[in-house]
C-alpha cells in the first residue's frame, strides 16, 4: 500500500508517481442457444441482430504455464483488513478457527488461492516481526503506521490504529495453511537491519531443533518449519519503504540477500520493490546496478504496483463515463507489463527475473466504509468484477512474464473480495470472478485472437474515446479449454463466433457474471444480487455462436473430443 498514492489522491485525483498444442486439423463450431436469462438481458439492454465478433483459440500457440501465484491476495494491517476482517479472536462470538474468521476460510478454500502477501504494504516497513510472536497477552502494543490518516482521527484507541500484534507470523502461517495458499512475507527494509530479516527467515525455515530461533518457534507452538519461500525485500522503496533512489535501494537489496541467507532447502525467492506504474527509470536504474554486481542469482521477482482510478472517484455513484474511465485505467496493466519487461530484458538477457504485480486493483477517492475503522474500505460493484476479469486475463496472456500477482486487498479495503463487520460477512462480485477463473491455474495458456467492434464513448472533456469490444484469455488442461471473456459494453451484447483451431468441441458449459444495472453490488442485507449462473450449452455444428451479455464476465468450459 502506498502512502504516496493516498496523499496524491487528495491533491489531484488518482495520480501515482508517473501514474499511469498440435497442427491444425480442423475447426468445429457449435451453436450456443441463449438462455432465458440472456433473453431477459436482451430485453433490458438490447442485442445485436447478427454475429459481429469472433474468437479464435490457437491450441498450437502455447504461451506458458499459468502460475497459481497469479491468483494471489494481499492482507495488510490497515483498517479492517486484519482486525474485524481476517482476525476475530479465539474468544469471539463470531465463528472462528483459532481466532481466524471461519466464513473467510471456507470461502477462500473454494477459489484455490495461490499465495497471500503479508504484513504490508507500507505497514511492513514499520513492522518488527518479533512483536508478533509468543503469548498474545504478552505481545507489545505499537502505533500503527496509518494512525495519522485524516479519516481516522475521530475513531479513538482501537486495534486498527494501535496494533495489538495478535495476528503475527504463526497466525499468518496458520491462515495460509487453512486456505491452502503459499505465504509471501514482506520484510522491513526501512527501519530494521538486514540481520533481523535473516533471523525472521531462520525463525520460519530452520529445521526443528537446529537453532535457537527454531527452538523459540517450537516453544510458541510450531516445532516444524514453515518453509516460507517468497520474501519481499521491502515495499515501495521509492516512497513509504525508505524514499530511496534506485541505486540506493539496489545496494540495500544486495545487502539483505547476498551471501548471508541460507536456503534451508526451501528454494528461497526474493522479490525486489519495483516501480509505481510506468516509472521505467526506476526499473532501468535498479537493474543496471544489479547487473553491474552480477547479483541476479538472488533476484526472483520484480514487484510492480498499479491501481486503477477514474475522475469521479466513487465506488458506487458513477455514470457511463466513470464506468469506461475505470476500465481504461485498469487496461493500462498490459502496457505496463510489456514496457517494464522490455527494460528488464536489456540487462537480464537470460530472463531470470519474473514480474510480480503484488498490488493491483481499483482505488477510489471517495470511500464507502462499512465501519469507520475500515480505512480505504469501499464497496465492490459489477464494474469492479469486470476490472478483475480483464486484469486476470491480462496476467494469463502474459503468463511467460508474470510469476505472481496480488489483488489489493482481500477484505474490507480497496478492491476486496469480501466485506465483513462483526458477525456480518458478504462475498463481493470480485470474489466470484476469482472463483470462475480458478480453472486457469496450472493450465497451459494459449494464444487467442479477439475481434469485436470497439466501444466508443466520450470523456469528461467531450473528447471521443475508444475501448476494445471483447477480450479475454484461454488455457488448456488435457482435453478441456477454459476461455474467459469480458464484455465491457454497458448496453450491447456481442454475438460471437468461437473457433478452437486444432480440435472439435464435444460439449460446453457457460458461467455468467453480470448484473441488472452497472451499480449493482452485494450487501449484508442483499448478499446475492450479483452472483454467477451456469448453463449447459447445446453444441451444434458447423457454427458455434455465443452472445456475451453487456457488462459481463463469462467463463466457457469447452470439452474437446
């Protein structure tokens, strides 16, 4: 999480620093019969009278395996994320598993989370991990990094402002194990020495009985090592993580990672704090220093942050221009990936370093907090679901470049999958996108060609703007193709021919996420307003046609004969 970003929004809107496989044997088409639901949508929105779009899935053009870590998450000690979100306490009346919210655990298991990043964010570079171990009643209380935020000044002495350290390393590892995710820990580079970082790795990974830190870990309830592979060396080191220059941070990264850190048989993967948005100079200058000292052997990932925004800045109250502005901002992710990847390759010619987009999502200036302590809390509508879909599709299309991604944040903050307060708990539309896209994990991404009429709209300066009409991604596991597609148009369905080159489709099934209006969202009172529906598709030859509803995210599961 970026303090720079939060401050910049107050000055001039959403500005961050420089913000931003076989030969073809034939093609078989099938006719997808519109359901009653789609006919109802057509009555509401209108639909084209004939085929106007086309998707070709190219089985003989593989990209790369889609890493499960691309479907990652992020929890920071910020607002209601940890306290009132993940952690409710062992003595809480809220159903919990060792203090962790049970409903959250159950929902996360369903979407197969690849990895979870913790404890920050800007909080990470003010955090001493030693405060979060041992008996909870004896852990020190500390002032939270975010305590002075202007939105919080009247909420009093609460855990969100004055950190009780009840959720520390053991609790985080337990949460990851409960939901089946890899842990990704962000270390403090700004205020702690490298030796404390090395001790944290030793505490987590040294074999039982091998060192004093291993004995301390056992005394605190976990004899066996945690085997944490992913370690972030600082966070946003150009800003809240130390205000370094790229050259200064490169020296810090080498000091924290070179020679002194045993691997413990885990296969450690260190992730460096990369740029905000399109700051290509940060990437170029850091990589130049790493190349100069031949230090690529310890650098696995390069962290990129990109938040989507629009001029209106509100989560719920927006017009059509606000809809398209946000999607356009989110779509910049593709150019950011390709631009930074090109710069990285100038010095990393062997392509040893992966891109890690460990903060992404929509960030609105006007928040819609569920509770005053939920700093940066915002509601999530069908618009946010479309942003999530188009972003995950972007990562899939660049599976050869992106090794991990983490939406910000999991619960009660920014682009959340869940909202919670005390006993209340709801899944947002974005959650259902992750559920739909889970089938991509471990699949072989293949190239797909999308052709559709462009969306035209007018921005607030009365200038014409254009946006693609359909986009998505495809992956293959065995004889199953998972094809995910977003239709950004607010009022037009896209009647689309779908071809799978090199195979015949034996059967198909659709999962559809859309809404009755562009503002629709799930609330505690109405938790299922925006949920996906499924339908079997009758496959007919020789032409396969499917009508993608307006403002929708759709998954097609195609079984090949």
